[in-house]
């Protein structure tokens, strides 16, 4: 009879151990997922910084090209290559 009483207890303990192992695996998976999320967030922040820098560079280039166009137009007018507006 002692063996009959011990068997359900062993089964319960075995199930509890399996449950504990499953929970431990889930906690580990959640931790890994959180670390990946944080890594992705850092990469996105880096991309935003890079895009902002590219945007600033584009604005600078546009202003530079505008200045060159204006100078070229003045030179062409002075040399009489185009008619003055107006």
C-alpha cells in the first residue's frame, strides 16, 4: 500500500518539475525576446540619426547648388549670353 500512495505523489512531483522547466524556458525566451527588441530599438535609433544626417546633407547640397545656379546666371547676364529678366 505504501507504493500506491507514493506513486501519485511522484507523478505530481514529476508534473510540477516539468511545469517548472516549462516556465523557466518561457522566462528565458521572454528575456531573449526583450534583448532582441532592445537591439532593434537601438538600430532604429541609429537609422533615424543617419537619415537626419543625410537630410541635413541634402539641404546643404541644395543650398550650394542654388548658389552656383545664381552665380552662373549672373555671369551669363554680365557676359551677355542671356537676356536680363524683365
